C-alpha cells in the first residue's frame, strides 16, 4: 500500500505581522530545523545552532502590512499541506528563513556589501558552553555528509522536498523567491541526492533539543583570572571614591551569602535529609514519591551524600546537567528527601525528591570526574505515575527503582501483543535487572515496556528518555484505562514506534484513543483512526497526533495524518478530533479519506476539491497530489477544523 499523504490548505494572497508572528511561534521548532539544515555545515554545529535560532527570530516582517524587506514579498505563494500546519503566515516566514540561511553561506567579498546573516548572530548568545543537537546513528551521519557536499541552493531544495514535502515546481518557486537565480539546476542536484524524509526529522538535526559541553576550560580560566583582577581593581577604586562622602551603604534586607544562609546550609547537610520509614506508604493518605523509603547500600555514606547535595546546589563546569522541559534546575529550597543511594553498574547513584522534582546524581565508582546531574518534574504524582524511576543507563540498557507498593514487575514487547510478559527480577532494594532501551524509529523492531502490578491493578509504562517513565493508557479521553486487554495491546502495537516524536518532552502519560473505524473503498478492508495524546508533568506542552491505521497483517506503524502542540484536542476539555489523508487503494485508485469523532455531524472538502458528507466519515475519489481543505460541523452546529 502506498504511503498516505496529508491534505493541503489553499493558498492565501497576503499576510500581516500578527499572522506571521503567530506562525513563527507555533512552528518555531520546525523553522529552526529548516534553517539548521540549509546552513552550511562548515560553520560548525554550535554556530549553526545559534545562527538557525537567530535567523528564525528575525524573520518577521518589519511593517504592519507584511510587505517584508523585499519587493513583492507581501504576496504569499500556495501554503503547504495541512500536516505541516501551513498557511500564508508560515509560508511567508519560511521564505525569509530560507533566504537568510542561503545568505549565511555566501563568502564575504571586498566589493560587495555584506549581508546581516553572514556575520555571527548578536542574539542568542551562550557563554561558556558549546551547544549541539543529540547525536544520531550512521544513517544521520551519512545524510549530513551528503548534504555538506551540496551547494547551498541544492541543500535548500533537498530540505524543502524532504522536510516540507513540497513538489518540484513549488521548490523552484521558493528558491527563486529566496534569490536563487538557477533554481532548476539546484533542484536537479537535490533530486540526484538520496534524502530520506524521516531522517531529516530525527534528533540529529533538531536545534531545539540540545546537548551542552564546556568550551576551552584552560582559556576560560586564564580569561577569568584577568577579569577577576579587573573587577578587584574596580572595587578598590570604587571604595576609595565612596569614602569621603556617604559611601555605599549595607545591603539592607538582603540575606547573607548563600553559603552562610542557615536554611541553605541545612539543605546541604546530609544529616538533615528527610528519610521515610519503610512502611510509611501503607498508612499514608497520599501515595506518591513522598512515601518512598530511603533505599540502597550507600544511604549512610555521608561523603557521597554531601557531594551530591553540593553539586545540586552549585554544579561545576565539568558536571553534565540535564532537565526535562519546564523543570527548574536550581538548588533545593530546603532539606530534600532521600530516595536512593547505592552502586548501580559502574556508578554511584543518589536520588532526591523535593516535592516538585526528582534529582539524580551519578558519579563514577573511582573518583568524581564525569559526574552527572539530572532533573525531572514529578509534582502531583499518584500511585500509578510514581511507580518507578530510572536509576541507571548503561550501554543501551536501563535499570529502574520501583515503588515499594509494586508487587510484581515484568517486561512486555509492545510490538508483539499476543506474546506474554517476561518476569523482571529486582533486588532487595527494588532495583531491576537491565531492560533494553526502546528502539529508535529507523530500527523499531521491538519496544520493551514495563508492566507493574500492585493492589489496584496492572500499569504499563515506558521509558521516553527521562527519569520518570510515562504511563500508557487506552480509551476515550473521558475514561482512559490501563492497557490490559488484547484490543488495547494491538492498538499500541501500531503506535509504539511513533513514541519517539514525544521523547524528552517531560511526558507524564500517553493515551491512545480509537475515535473512528472506516470501511475502505474497493473492499480494501477497514481502517482505524487513532488519536494519541501525550500529557506533560507541567500541564502545558501537550503533543497530539492523529493516526490512520490501514489494514496490516504485520501490525505496521500507523501513518500520522495530523499533529498539534499545546492543543486541547483528544483530551478531557475537547474530546473531539477531525483528520484526513490522501490514500491509494490496492487497485491504484486515489481517495481522500476523512474521519471525525462521534460529535462530528458532517464533513466537507473545499478548495482544490468539493465534497460534503453527512456523518463523521468521508471517502471521495481523487487524483494523486490533490489538495483540499477539510472542515466539519459538530452536532451542536459549531465548526470543527482538522487537527493542527
């Protein structure tokens, strides 16, 4: 069966500042990825990251009319298809991003007035750190090398074709609008280069999900000493100037320095750590991380605990610090609770909890070089979401510390719903044996999730690259339930390989909801429409995508028909959704398919195609590459648009 395609929105003639700003804010991660891929690799990954952010941040039109800074730029070409969240505002900002990214790759010439994009960005700036995206595999490295061998216009054509899904004529139009004089040769060069679209969306090319490393520490130390001497000289001079007059007064109500503050000093004292009794969870009114007992063989190692608290309060430049989105990484407000301290594989690990966050400190068994500090937000946890924490990651394996109320733990491969769960051994402290880290999308042949059994039932959770695993559920937004029956496991078997799209976003739970089933034309069987919603610990930042699951004997991953961020769709507030795809039957006929939840009373196509259907399902014969706008009406008469 041929891959499904998304429905396109019709073009719009012009765009204003507000519309362009809304598109930039909504699609900021995608625009930064586009700029990063078009920029020349010779800039280096750190400068490419900062330049890509700078280019997108200065891509708004200058005037209220949306004319931009070039003649004719007020007219906006046809928008992208709906799966990219297109529209005239997005098309206008994308064009400016491509133009500036191409200009950044031009060499400086003596007789030509330099472009703004050719200079290092003024903002944003990062001092003392080098930023670069997460490393990918061999496929991403090979793609990066192929892109670096292309010219700037050809690289832009590859990205517009692969990442933005534009046709050849649209690519030529975008390149010409960006100032490329020979768009056709650039397109031909891009077509000759194999560019898998899926790799362009991998973490290797995501400038919004970054890793940090220190810069040249020896040079920084030398510069720091020089700056310290200069500051000391200024302080002495200022004191001398202030003596004859009133002078500088005391700090008033300001507290003493951090190290002298009694509450702060208590937070750094291992003797003040909160330790919960082993049986406290059995009588507590609230079952979460606050009733976890202190476990591990090193809970009495005062030196280790003191180092962990000191690094939490003041992490040095050599400490690798990470935090999930929306999680503050500052020092504890008081003495935190000790959850675990012990040896895990080749490291000594300490877990703290301060009511809002879980902090994990890890150092090698020999020495402290290479220490790491990780934070995850876990406020408002309950017995289901506080069932486990990641205590160690080594060689692609993950170990978990399970909650004291977990009676049984097992491992289940989500891609084989008919297979049974394998028992997972845990030691006396609740630390599990190694579990294989879930696969990357390009090698998704298995996806191992954890199944926990306690007095209230069975929970299914999976690792999404954070300290707290995400809970998996199934069912309508009003009453999702745990994945316990065969139907739910079969639905998740076709969703598991799509979970990397929500990885490392502070996800608390992910729910799959089958909102419609549709009989396919020409007796091609029945398809399922699934809405997947990932909720975060912080509340905001949810991610939603609608899947089209055509019949498949191999339980192949569903095709993402539409997606949205910070949307209430498929949640308790808006338990409704509408999505559509362009689908090819086994007989080679193209159809526009659409489906909505039970609240949808009618579905309509406008723009490139015209069709109306009463009810929540639609199937209309179409041509390859057809474009249309999909809308609907709810049972109460209010309109509903596609997920975006």
